[in-house]
C-alpha cells in the first residue's frame, strides 16, 4: 500500500481492461512513490501508484534499470514503508510461521460455520474472537477506517466485502480473508467456501482459482522474477477463459501489513524484481468468471465485477527460502480448498 490517501476516495476509474502496466510509449512509468503520484490501481488493500518521470529521471532509470532496492532487516528493527523489499532472517521466518499458522487455524475453524442462514457479521465476530484467543489482533480492525476483523466477499464481490447483516444463501461462494497480527507479524490468508449446494460453474471457478494460487507459488524460488508468478497465473486463468483482476494485487508483508513489492497476478515472465531468500509476500489472485473489470461500490471498500460475474480468490503468505518457498498459511488440517 503506497498511497497516502484514503481508499474510500477512489478518485479515478480504472480502465475496464487495464493492462498489468500502462503501455510504455515515449513516457516511462514506474511503480513507485514520490511527489505527484498518479493513482492508477488499487491492490490487496492498497493502491498502486504510478509516477511520471522527468526526462532526467527517465535517462537515469534507463541507465540503472528498474529500481528494486533490497534491505536486510532483523526482527527487532523498526521497519519503514520506504519502497524497499525487505529480506528477513530466521527470526522473521519464525514470526511469520506463527502468524500464518494462526491465520490458517482460524480459516480451518470457520468451515462448520459457513452455512446457509449465517450472516457475514457473525463470521466476523468468530474471526475477531478466535484472533484474540490466539493472542493476536485483527490487522484489518481500524485499518484505514475499515472497522471489521475480516473481509467477506460473496459471489460477484471480488474483495474487501464488509461483514454485516448479509445472510449466506444456498449456492453462494464466499471468500473470507483474515490477517492476525501476532507478536508484530502479519499472517494474511484467504480461502473460498461453498455455501450449501453450489453449481458446477462456480465450483470450477473456485478450483481453477486455487490452482492459479498454487501455480503462482510454484514459481516462487530464488533467482526467479516476480513477473514469473503473474505470468503463470494469467496463463492458467485465461486458458480457462477467466478474467484476471488487475486493480488489486498481492504485497510484501511482515512487520508491515502492506509493503513492497506489488505482486501482480497478470504479468510478463522474466520481468520485475528478482526473488531472493528472505522475501515475504502474499499471492492472492482474484479471478472472474467473466471479464476482468472492477467496479467500486459507494462504501469505498467493496470491489465487484463490472459485468456482475462471479469472482473467486485464494491467498497465501509465503517466504522465499534458499531452495524455494515456505507457505506460512498452509492449513494444518489440509483444508486449503473446498470441498471441506
Ligand atoms: N487482507 C487483505 C489483503 O489481502 C487486506 C484487507 S484490508 C481491509 O491484503 F481493510 F479491507 F480489510
Ligand atoms: Co493480502
Ligand atoms: Co488478505
């Protein structure tokens, strides 16, 4: 999350079929921070900003290559959202393992409760209680004005659905996204749940979206590029004629909830920052049964599919190791995807 403004502002309309990056013509655009950002898209939670470069900056950037700065951090350091990609050591892995496990246990424990007749507010109450019982606090509670302990996104809602009076109905699909903050570490994960009898078309979307997440994770190893993840996800989703949402993306995390880098889910292989041991980030593809376009509701949070088609999402928090990656939020009970 790089923008300073409130997400409720949503001051621009994203193009219906926005590319992963704006087309590069004679002006160079980079993802980044700085003065005069041009908001372009939102991510997992925050916004992506694209900044226009002056001629001097463009020449410098062409000479230097894309700015991907890495910073090795220890667990007791104050970590700034300064655009650098953080590289963590064993203490970071231990912290994320514990936070991720709690996230997974909460998602596991929700399984019997996700039934027709239950409200999303009741699910939120359960998540808050389980998070507190686990010795953590919900990172979303009070986050940029969000007043709930999880996000509940039903059917055509892509992400950031607000828990409330809405009642689950037979045939619904719902994403529940939790982020316990445990001992200073964020475990961010979401899964889809099937409510009662769900039509085959929707179940297929859910299955393929889970495959997208895992195919993305397969790419996550030292030496690969971040774009390899998005390329693999996009290829799989579009192979099924589904739309990959561009306006929201995964994100670095650790001591911070939303940090660099942005993990886009539609990308070109071989592009983006190199993956290095110690990097922590989420992969959280949002896949639409129809076109990829997004519409924001007036509450400033709820993102829905522009064409009202169903949308699904799964999210894991992972850490790059010497040989591959560790999934911090894997289900201890094997309940990573439905049917549960
Ligand atoms: N957990 C979401 C993510 O995957 C972020 C939710 S922020 C909220 O990044 F404020 F909407 F809850
Ligand atoms: Co996330
Ligand atoms: Co999340």
